[in-house]
C-alpha cells in the first residue's frame, strides 16, 4: 500500500509499512497551510476507504476526518473546511466505530447518535 501526499508543492510518499502511516498526514495537518490541509484530507480519505489497509488504521483515519468536522474539535487551522459540520462528523465517527476506533462511541453519544 502506498499513499501519495503533496507537501509544499512537492510529492512525498508514505508507505503503509511505516510504523505509523498517519504520521506524515499529521505533519501536513500541523503545517496548517491550505494546500497541506487539503492534501491531508485527501490522504485520510484514501486510508479510510482502503479495504486492503489494516482495520484499526482505517478507524484512526476516520476519527481524524470526523474531528476535522466535529463542532467540539473543529479548528480552522487544522481543517480544510470553512466550518464545523456535525452531520459529516457523525458519518465519519460511525465509520470509525465500525472499525473499532477508540473514542468513536463517546463522540457519537455526545453528538446525539
């Protein structure tokens, strides 16, 4: 498995056999730049939807996406979205829960699901 990310206009690869394939995505999010946030979101979607990826990894990716949308955790500096969206957060928390991600059930309860 291989995921391609864009960092400051350059292409960077993160192989799934790395200790934590989401570490590079987290670095993109931490940069806070619009291009990197968009690239991070795209990469998270790829991981979350990759049926060949480890289930726990998919769950963590879905949690990260949900947190980008969640009204409680939304941060414009760490999300590619213009604002929070509880319905989208719920959808991704449900995916995270289905993949056994820690904290997904609690987040869903908090959001009324």
